[in-house]
C-alpha cells in the first residue's frame, strides 16, 4: 500500500527543488518478542519544501510517533528519514505539542527567547527577535507575565512563538489546538494559515479533526489503524492565500465527507485498542 501511494511533494515548493522530508520504508516496533507492539509502518512519503502536510488517522495509529521520529526524539526500528536542509535557520526543526511545553517559571519573553539562547543567540538580538514574534501572535503587553496567569490559548501562542522565533525550516505540530475551545481554535487556525503563507516554512500538522486538516493543509495524509501505514494522500483543492472561510463551501463539505468515509473503517479497527501508540 505505501509503495503504491507514495507521492511526489505537493506543488508549492521551489520548482525543481528537492523534497524537504524524504521518508523511506519507515517502521517502529516497541519492545520485542510476544509483547512487541508494531506501532508504525512501513511508511514511505515525501514532503515538499514549503508544503503544509496535515496528518490524520485513528487513535493509536502512530501519528505522534511519526512526528517524534522526524524530530529526532525517537529512533525508528527500520527505514530512514532524510531531511534536506538549506542550512540557513538558527534551528532546522522546531516542534509544538498539545501540552504547550513552556516553562512555568519563565515569563512569556523568557520562554520565547529560550530556543534562541540554547542556539547561541543572546542579548538584544534574542530579545528583539522574541518580541517580534510575541507581537505577531498577539501577545504584546504580556511579555513579563508568567504562564499561570495566561489562558490556554495564550500559552499555546507562546509555544508557537518560541518555535517560530528560531526560524525553523521545518515546523512539526502535534495536535497543538486539540485542548482549545472551538472559537479560539478557529482564531489560531487563521493565524497559522497567515504565518505559513508569509514565512513559507514546511509544516507537518497532526490532528484528529478532518475539518482542521482540510482548512490548513496543502495535502492530507491519511494513516491506517495501527500499525500506521499510508491509506491515502489527498491534495486539498483550495488555493492560497486561504482563509478558514473555505469550510463554508460545498466542495469543502464533500471532501470532508469523502475523507471520513475513507477513514471510518480504520477508526473502527483501531477503536478497541485506541491510544496504544498515539
């Protein structure tokens, strides 16, 4: 299945450019012997330079595992991930997770500066860059506040600002809006669309929401139930610049329904053991 559905990067990257991410026969098994859990793959996929790839699939299919392998946080059992970097960023890859991952003992400004300082950017340069992203994400005036005094949505904006401040070539986002209310989620979707279209970064965005995947992505990768493999790879037909208003179109509704019909059986297959390998 994965070999048949492996596809070239979506249009949108530089003409003739190499894919930003090349995944070949990637697999991961936790443990060994009778208790081993085959969590992912084999999976083959390419992600284009500047592409926004949404990833959906049933609980336990390995979506988060895939993200962590690309980020270098988990070693795969088999296959490889090749990252083709331009080498111009402070940090090549930045991640944003659902649980924010910001430091409660640091102010907003210090949290956003953190990724810069660990990569050797300090002093006024770090502060100026951090303040720029704080302003872009609507957090101006909160620089000296601590996370405990911020709403969940504001904390997630701090997390995103910290990731973007290091000017990553690849941004990995693992269900970053899942715990937010519907209204705030839509606001942050709009902001992410705008930031992606102005900055041109390659984004891999994991979500359980088919609507969110279609609103944000250039393509939607659909994974099977565990072990996660490539079930489908859909090109989103809505151009850019884009707004979240595309969800009101009949074409959007039809595509969402088609994705769900395609995914329904996989959700049912994965339901008894959901959550084993998020």
